[in-house]
């Protein structure tokens, strides 16, 4: 327990100081398990809540089959989204405090009802969803060169950093999210493209799986929360001066200006 708290503090300080660190499993805790990692993540979130931050939702990560194969894992990972991660649509994203940020195109869900696992299906998720919207997730691993093992990245709150939500809220009925064409642009240049099906066949599958994973620790998804279903495209490095834009067919656009 004390060890988990000390590692959470180590990651908290690295983020607060915008300083990259060596992954935990290299020297500090080579035998760290996925279970240890989620306990460290919980301690990290507690430190942030103690600073007055609020949980606004959760994110799923590693939701593409390609990324899971690459890391040799059979299920995605999750992390928490906090109020201080939100950046306005069309607003300014200050990357001064970040280490090596990357942008991902995602579909966000805003829940109208609680969803408690186990046994949650994608159909239940769609029925409990109030709105779907385009989102830009900015990830920023605290580890040197984005180099980590699965437990490392879980402990680091799944590389969560910032979040930009689109301004158009679309009710989910009749939205074929698996077919939703998605493009990621930087300074007007197309960088990545994909479709919603890149996320476990359908983004609602990722939310269902999240609810089922949370049930193991007696947690559930709550009405009003924002849930990021996972990257549809690859993650692209961003730098000061970039204008980053995501367009998703049927859902609209979201953008941000990257500043110092
Ligand atoms: O949101 C994500 O898919 C990122 C999860 C963590 C993996 C990474 O940092 O690339
Ligand atoms: Mg993501």
C-alpha cells in the first residue's frame, strides 16, 4: 500500500513538473501486476481529488486490435478524466506544461443513465446514452519516449492529459457509429483516417467493456459522465502553433489551437 502511494506520488510529481521519468517496471517495481497498477492509478486520482479536482468521466485506451496485439494484451485499459483536463472546442491548448503530447480522434459518449456491469451489452450502452460527440483526446505519457509496459501505462492513468469535446451534441438513435468516417487534420493537412469500427467493432462495445471491467472493483458508470471510447486513428504528435481538427461523419467537428 505504501509502495503504491509512493509510486502514485512519483507519477503525480512528474506530471506536475512536466518531467519525463523512467518507467516504473524498469527499476522501481519490476514485478508490478495489472492489479497493482490499478491500485496505483486509484492513489494517483486520490491525490488529484485532494487538490480539489473533480472526476468528469472515464476513458478507454488500447481499444484497437492492432494496439492490443502490439502490447500482447487481450483487453483494453481505462483511466479517469478530471475537470482540469477539459479544453474548449476551438480554444487554446497550452502545451507548456506537457511532456510529449499526441492527439487522437475519438467518439465521446455522455450518459443519461447509470450503467453497472457485469454483463453489460453494447445495446444497453446505446440505450443509456444521451449524446454522442466528436472528441480530441490529448495523451501525454509521463514515461521517457512513451516507453512503457501495460502495468506502467495503467498506473499513469492511461496517459490521460487533456480533452476537447465537440460542441454538437447528437442523440445516439440511428447513428451508425461503426460506420462513422473519421479524419484527423493538422494545419489543414490530413494526417489520419478511420471509422468507428476501429474501436472493438463498434465504440459502444468499448463502453460496455468498461462498465464490465469497473464492476470488478464495485464501480459503475454514472449518468452525466463523459466517456471516451478509444482512438479511431493513430496518435499524432502535436506542437506549438498547430491547429488540430477532427471531423466525424454524422457527429460534426472539434478543433483546438496549440499554444505555448
Ligand atoms: O487513449 C489511449 O488509447 C492511450 C492509452 C495509452 C497508450 C498510449 O499512451 O499510447
Ligand atoms: Mg485515447
